C-alpha cells in the first residue's frame, strides 16, 4: 500500500500530524520510484515481522494501548521480560545479538 501512489493520496488527507503529512507529500512524493522503494522496504520488513505473529500483531495493532511504561516508572514497578524464550529466539530481529 505504501508503494501505491493512489492509495497514499487517498489516505494523506486523513493524516492529522502536519509534519508527517509534509514528509509524505513534500519529501517522499518527489523521490524517484527506486528511492521510494528503498524508503518503503525497511518499513515493510518490520511490518512483516508483526504479520508473522498473531500475538504481536494484536498488541501493536490496538487502537488504544493498555501498556503504560510511564506508569511503570512513576509507580516504581518491576517489569520482567523473558527475552530468552524460544519464541523470541525464532522471531528476533536480525540486529539482535544477545550478550
């Protein structure tokens, strides 16, 4: 969808953030097709990682998040995340290099 100019033009009026709107309409639209593809590919790769995991897609795709890291800090909460789980190891991003 990001690679489809007609789709972008139909969605752009719905974007409320003027900086985001200016980036898409001013900067991105002026790039040639090859450069647009280079910009879109990393985004598409990251989105694909979420599409491959039902749980991650639903957490990230929520209209309103129930996760509040600021509250954790404010309340002095202890947050434990298991990064060594088998599911993380199978789906971790290529830049992740455990110590």
